[in-house]
């Protein structure tokens, strides 16, 4: 079927390639004329020079997929909507807050325009692996778009069937799922990312403990400000992290795709020299925590992983200065200089 | 080659089966005569009626693998050692604390007995998948045992090679790894389990948030003790957890073996009715946290996941009573009765 | 000066008593006619039979203090506003979310009605100690109400002056403070409560560790599901908690008013037998965490203290069941029965 | 009575001053001859030029108080013991690990030497306020030293009696307490410091949230790596932190001595410009967490406060680099440069 794609970044462009390769007609637009021009060379892809041009090239009911930063979705919707008609479909495949989906879908419903929210996971690997999609919106519309989702999704592939799952029980096995009404797709994707933060932190902390397992080889000084290591003979290991992450891929309980990537990253650059350790967060982790708080569901692991990212960017600095100020006030403790 | 196995529980018995199937001779002992008798029916497996009988049936240098609870390893070593000779090998394949490996290996070295510590991951699935092994001890001894490790391990199988990894760079790709001197194997396994706790908690918390996404459907009462949900219309989702865990297996960033198991568990019993939620911990999580503390490496996620298990067993109860007592003292707040 | 008080619960009634005793005229209303009748017996206090009656008894500009649950403030404002005139003042002294102050103040400003938000701390002890107040709103209005605040506040009393603080530098030393524009009062009070949660948890956790210091006296069983205590001889202390909290009040670094209350609670009931350990939270803790997340400021301690309260109420149960389900799936681990 | 003091740092010297002023005879020694010389000018204080000299100047049974870094206590005991006789008393008033007290007391008991462990709180303020003491050891010996403890302690002073506490129920009201057998003093002090970490962190985090309450004034950029602040109008407050900490001292629930010190620190230097935010930890926090883990008592707040200190010193750096490496691997995310 036909699909319009607005936003030809890493993910948008690869989705279009995947669709076109499988016989869907794609009309594409991006603020960068170069990006449009490049992608339009792909057979089955038609470039558009403006939003208006894009919409003019679509047959009705139009289906327009937005694959753009969450921060510009509302402005883009405002730009697109005046050109749309009753029955047309807007799909937000980016990382919108599900609460925005709820209000957008209401607002668009008043104009008879359908709205579908799609949380998409797969990162830069999606062209090859396919994208896992979590979908929210009215059932009929989601069904209408099924050929698109089926093509973008990974399909069953060679991942074994879950024991106990009966065949033909929906699309989840194909890597896409209609999760519920408007916002459900991004809600599930939000939590997916929250879990992702937690898993990443679990690996990172564990590997941090392994990395420092030779700390007993370094003699410490004795003063009232420093805790001496009681048993330095317990920390004499120089552990081969690239091999350890590799061996865990093979039959261990913690095998995962994130571990695959970590093993690969450590083979390339065991010292991780090209990274400074300032870790961004792009919103879903924060929203997951807020949802947990609203629900009264404790999420200590997910929250800790978010806060590690905040701290990695220096955002705990004022609090830390306060701790030093208090220690100085009651104990005359001076900070130790940074000697690393 | 020949191997003696002491301890024929889930994991020990399956390892013997895997070894015997692949042509190794196994002499086996367990406190349960029935367990010995059953396993000795397997071709290539010889039963023993006592530790002494077991040792008498071994050719030298003897190799004895202990697969028993960590709490009885020292007693078993005491029982076995008087019958051993210089050059014999003891292998602890259970979940010992690596600090015990350090002292045991020293003590046994004085008698000329070799000691190898093996952290083993794979759970009840190891017979089929093979066991991932993390090994500590003297290099020559570990090399001598290589045929055993190679057979117990999963091998390369159909898990793709890590991009960037050169072929023939050690055994990690086969699912076993000599990590370093005595204790290194259990140190790495300890951290493996720490990570496992963190990952499990990440999934459990995330799914907990998804499960409660319909909380807005339940009207709350208004009083000074209860926080009203500000936006009940944001929490109206009845989310299909079995399908969501399934779809995440297909191309998402958080695909993993633990997720495979979770998807299967939710298919069988979506309400998890047979579980009460009292979660045990078997030591490695605690030890990982302690190692991180000794090293000065923060592990907030791993620690939070351990504490969730403590709390699940009611071990925070006194602290919680204190909180209620303080709230009553300053604010006259009475506890709300349990109405769930 | 004259003040109207709506809401004669613990705090509202005590504030009125404190004001009346110091020569202010108070007109009071509550849904409970009995509460009005009782309080109106106090010299200087005039009862009202309805909101309309209350407003009719006030001289202009009217100053009306609402001391009611956060959940009913908006409805009460709606009821009151039609009877008010330009220049009248509404004061919300309860635990409103500061975000509501921002919208309310805007809405009321359109009608020329002034709005002041007051975060009030002191609990049931305020009649005796005075109430600490954190105030938001337009400077002129806050100044106009200064005689009220000065009377409700504790005053300097016998709390020593902060070293380095110059005399006559504002009202903070008297126990009330204009913190900023609308919402600032409740914002500061919100964070105050967030800190309160953290401090309470710090004491509760520490006392929990002291309480369990005799755990080595209880022999544990050995199995693969239970972590044995390695050094039971290190946990043989039966510690006198009521005396310990008392001694900490005397010259220790952790002396505080919350500790005073804890010492008193433990004298009365060392086993805390009348508390079940289900700890409520009344919103400010949640909002503090959300503010920290919006700001990118990590608050791991405050968050952990909130989550302990969630867990104490059983709200982690589903997540815990999932953990058990996963452990069963990969390791065949069964839950241990509750034997406490 | 007579007391020998070894170690004339901040705390040791002030204790001697407090004792001498109240009529006790003090014989003092320190590695720094200058420190001995200075303190010996105080009436009632006798300097010693060596450990041997010190011991020679004491009447029997000798009582020797060690006020030295935990890391050198064992060496000092080794140096002192050969000169002691049956019935002499060694007191460790520093920050020793209580586990060392257990082994030291056993070792010394074999020689008939008494050992008392004293956890001491009060910091640089103890000269003026007195020191809060938590004491472990045999009852008779602790009783024998009562005049010393009574003098060093704050006494009842003007701190009000705890409601419900009967008079003459032990020494806790005087600011010192015999907590139990050997190690009990340092165990309780250890947990005291763990609580101290948690309280400090609670204030520091809360004040961090207040400090950033104007973050909505700073416009952010829009890209896929940065979470935009949804409601900048909610974060427009420039809050007066020195005044806020002051007002909280007056009748609020979170009044405490640590808050007093914080208010003073913020008056002197609101920007905390002289602190870098690298926060030391001196062992007790770590040991408290380990004790909680051994006991199975969750301490999420105390642990989070310890980890904040680790992170403040850059000890999470490797873990953070790993997070960046993973994000790059799955999403092509590049780190944002440090632009603060």
C-alpha cells in the first residue's frame, strides 16, 4: 500500500527502504532537500518538496507517518492538518509522550482525522532486523495499516516460538502489536525504554565491579578521610572484560541483545577511550518513573538507572557541594583533592 | 576423559548426562543412594556408594567436581581430602563465595592438591543449551580439564559471532572462559548473578508499571492521608502483558533470554497466581554489592534489586513500623487499614 | 487583624486558637457544625453557619484562610469566589500542589482576587511550638498579612541564632518566609516534605539494622535457596533502642526533632506493636521526585524513601511475583513458604 | 580520675581539655611532640615523650584512651600492650570497625587486659557541646570509667526530657550509653554514621531541587538526544536557600542540628564556592550497608547516600562510559559535549 513518510533521519529512511523493497509505494519529505533527493533514488520512493506537495501526491485515505523528534511533532501536525480530510490517518512513530497522544487524538478526532501512535524499537539495526512496534489507536485504523506494520516488523524469522504460545494468536510473534487505544503504543514503548535503562545499568554496574577487581594491587594511604581496603588480597584480579561479555552470550542467564552489543563494543575498544561518560536520556525513562509514581508502583531499579545518567552529566554537583559543606561544618573535614 | 561428580541435583546430574553422552567416563556420588542408582543407568556412568568408593574408582590424577550447596562445600572437602594425593584436582562448580576459593586453594596447595573454581550458569536448561562456565585456577590445571569444559559448554552453536571478534581467540566463544587465578571464576559468576538480579528487576518493575496502567479506572477516596490521582484519564489501559513480552522478543532493544522465559511464564499463567511474591536470594547478589562497596564502585541498580527481594520477604517491616510511629508522633496520622 | 478560617481540623483549629489568644479576630467555618460551635467558645472566635454567612461577617479587604484537604480546595474556591470582591484575599494553607497555585492565582487575578499559598509545617505540635510557614504570592499582599503570619509562627524563641546571620535580615528567624511568587510557598513545602521522607527513612533503616543485630543468635538452615550468615558471632547484640535514640539526642550529629519524637515513641512502645507498617504518603514526596526529574536533579535518597512507603503497602507485589516466576523458569526455584 | 590520651588531634585534644577543666588528671601523648607540648600547658595535663613514658606516669589500673585513625589502632595496641599489666584498660574512642573490637577484646582478654570500644559523635563542636558516646565492653569496666564518660558527655543541659521517659533510668540522658558487649559501641556508632549519611543526602538532594527551581528560565534546544522541559512555566523560582534553611529551623518537622550547620554554611557562602563536591566517606557508611545485607534488612536510603559519595568522586566513570558505548551501539547516539 501507499505510505507517506515525514522525517528521513536514521530510522525514517530505513523504514522507507524496508517498505519500498517490499513493494509499498513511499512518498517522502524532510526539511533537508538532500535527504529527500537521496532517498528518492530508491525504486518505489517518490520525493516531495514540501508538506503540501507530499499531501498532493497521496491517494485517499492518506496515511502519513511522522518520524521526527518528539519536540516538533505538534508543530508538524499543525502544518499538515489543514491539508487533510476526514478519514486521513496520521501516524506518530517517534518518541512522543503518550499523554500527548491522548490529547492529539481527541483534537484530531474532532476533525475526523485518525491518529495512530507507534513506539518503535530497533535503533540503527532496524533496516536489517526489522523494527519492533507497539501500537495505539482505533482498531479499524490499525487493521487498515496492517500491511505496513507487517513489512516494517521483523517477522517471525529464526527466533524460536515461545513455549506454550499457540500459533495464530495475533501479530506479536511478527514483531508488532496493537496494545490498546490512543497512547497505548507510546505507553508501552515508554516502559520498554525504562526497562532498557535498567538493563543497561545492570550490565554497566556489574562490569564496573569486574573492572575494579584489581583494586587491591594499588596501595592506599592511611588517614581519617579515607576508608582503607581491609582485604587487598581479595581484589587482585585483572579480568578480561571482552572475553567475559563474550562467554556470557553463550548459555548464561544474562544473554541478551544488549550484551551482544556490549561484547562487540568491548572488542573494538576495551578501554572505551572514545567515550567520556556523559550519558543522555531522551525522556521515556523520566516518564516511566512518573507513571510508576502516579500508579504507586515502586520502580527503584529503573529510577536508579535514570539518576545515574543525571549524575554522569554533573547534575548532582550542587548537592555534592552541600555534603562537603556539611562535613566541613560538623567535622572540619576538608575535601580531598582530585588525584586520579 | 574421566570425571567424578559429587552432588547429583538438577545441575550435577544434567552435566553428567551431557558428559556421558559425549564419551566421557563419569563416576558419581550423592548422599541419596536413589539418585546414584538412577543416574548410573546412563551408559558411561558408574555409581559410587561412598566418597571412599568414589575415589577408589578413579584413575590418577583424579578430577572430582563438587556440585553441592555452597554451605556444605567445606565439609565435603574435609571428607574428601584425606583420600587424595598430590596432583589430584578438586573442582567447585557450585555457588561458593570467591573469598572461600582463595583460602581453600591456599590450604589445598599446601597438600599439593589442585583447586579449580567454576561458576556455572544455565539453570535447568543446561542439559539442552549447555552451561556457560567462568573458571578460576592455575592455568595448567584448567588446560588439563579442557575436554570436560568443552563438553559441558554450549559451544558456538547458532549464536552469531560477535562483530569485530577474530576467530580462534580463546574459548569464550565456546561458552567457557578461564578468567584468572583462584576465585576469578566465582567472582565473575557472582557479578553475573548480580547483573541477573538487576535485569530481572528491570523487567519486573516495567511490567508492574504496565499492569497498573488501568489504575485510573478505579475511583479513589479523598482524605488527607491519600494522594489522589490527578489525571485518571491517563491511566485507562488494560494492557496485554503476554503479548507485550512476546512482541519485545522480536527486534526490540530489550530482547533477552530472561525475556523469553518471562513471555513463556506469562502465557502459561498471566495472573501469576501460583506465586506469592516472596523472592529468595542465594548470596551472589549480596556479595556483588559488598565487592562494589569495597571497590568504591557504586551499584545502585544491583543494590535496589537485592533490596526489593529483602522487602518482598517482609524484612523491612520494623523500619516501616517506625515510619508509621513517627508519622503518628508528629502529625497524628493513623495507618490506613489494609483493604486490598 | 481579622482572619476567616475555613476548615477546623487539627491544624486549622489550633491556628485559630493561637491567633485568638494573641488578639486577632477569627471568623470560622467548617462542614461540621459541631466543630464550629466548639471553637466559637474560644474568646475572640466567631462561628459561621455557611460560607456565605462567613463572608458576610468579614470586613474588607477580606482575608480567608483555607485549611482543608488538597483534594477539595478547588471546589471550595469555586464556592467562595462568587461572594468575593476585588482586593479580597484567599490563602491556601493546606498541602496543595504548587502547580495548582500557579493556575489558581492566574484565574483569581482575572477577578482581582489575591491568592497566597502557604506551606505549613508543625503537625499536631503547632499550637505549642508555632507553625513554620513557607509563603508564595505577591509581595504586597504577603506584607499585608504579616501580623497573621507573625502570630502563627514560632518566633525566635530559645532556638539559638545561626552563626553568621545578621539580625533584622527578614522574617526567616521568626519562622515564616516569603519564598517568591505564586506557588513558591508550596514548592518549598513540597521539598520540605520530600526531605522529611528521606530523614525518616534514614532513621528507620538505621534502627532496623540495630534491631536485627542479634540475628546471629538464630540458627539458619542450609539449602540452595537461603544465604547462610557467614559470621553469626558478629551479630549477637541485643541493643536497647529506646536508650540509643535517647543518647543520640544528646550531642550527636544526628540530633533532630524527628529523633526526639522517635525516642518518645520507643519509650512508650518499644515493640511498636500498635503499628502494622503500612505507610501512607500524602503527595508531596511524589511531587518532589517529579520536580527533580523535570529539573534533571537526581534524588536517589528521597525517591528510595518514597518507594519504601509504596512497598510497605504491598504495591510491589506484582513485580515480586514476576521475579518468582522468572526464577522458577530458569532455575526451577520454588518460593520458600512464609514462616515468620 | 586519671586518664591517658593517645592521639591529640581535633577530638582527642578537646576531650582532654574538657576532662582537665573538670578536675581529671590527663597524661597525654602524640607522635607530634609539638601537640603534646601545646596541650601540656593546660592545667591538669601532663605530657609524655613516648608510649613508654606515658605508661610509666600512670597509676594502676591504667586507663588509656586511643583517639587515632582506625587504620593505626592495631599497630598502636601492639606497641602499648607489652607495657601493660592485668587489669589495665584500653579504650578505643576512634572509628574502628566493630568486628575488630570483637577480635581485639578476645586477644586482650587472654592477657587480662580490658578493652572498651567507644563510638564518639560531636565533631569539632564537642569541646563546647560535649561528646555523645556509645560504649561497648564488660559492664564492670564501663562502670569504673563512668566519671570519665560523664565528664566528656554533654549532660542533660537544656535539651528537654523525652516525654514518657522516667528520670534516673540510666545514663542515656547524660549523653553516653553502655550499649552492650565488646563491639556494641562501635556498632551503634557505625549505624549512627550511616543515618548521618542518609540525613545529609536528604537535605542535599532537597536543596538541589530548590536550587534548580529556576531551570524553566533557561531555554533548551530541541534534538533527539535532549528531553525538553514540558512546562518551563513551572520552574521559574529563584529561591533564597539561606533563608529557607533558616525558616526550617523554626518549628518545621525537619529541624535538626545538621540543618543548623547547613543554614550557617549557606549564610557564609551561598554559592558554596569553596567546595568542589568530591565527598569522602570514612568507612562507617560502608559497614552499615554490609551489616544490613548480612541481616537481610534493606537500607535503600542509606545505600543511595553512600553511592552518591562514590559517584561524586568519579567512581562511576567506567560504568557511565559503558552506557555511552551501548547507546552508540544500538542507536548511533553520540555523547553530548560538556557545555556547562
